[in-house]
C-alpha cells in the first residue's frame, strides 16, 4: 500500500588539519517510504513519509555499506492546502 525509494549519494569533502589538501570520500544512503492516507480531522489527503539517512566510510573507492558511521531518521507529513 506504499511506495518508496532507495538512493546512494557520493559526498566529497576536503580534509582539515594535518591532512589539508586531501579529499575525504563518504557515501550517504537515503531510504524513503511513503504511505497515502486521509487526515482524521479535516478529511484531506495526506502523505506520510519516513526518511532514513545513513553515512558510510569509503576506503579505496568501495563504500562499506554494512557498517554505517551515522544514522538520522526523519518523519514527514505532507498535506493538501
């Protein structure tokens, strides 16, 4: 009854400190799941979304997707105006 997406992004940032001038690669995996429904109070259509973003280390061009370095979970609710 729902739908979603699963995306992987490459993030390239410059390192600081004694590693200045070099780049650090990371991977971010964004998973979104949507569910349609109706608002109980107004009866208008709503779209609930759960978004989970995990970041991963990249070593030698390969992202270690099984061991995330951080995770952030967000809940979104979109309604009609």
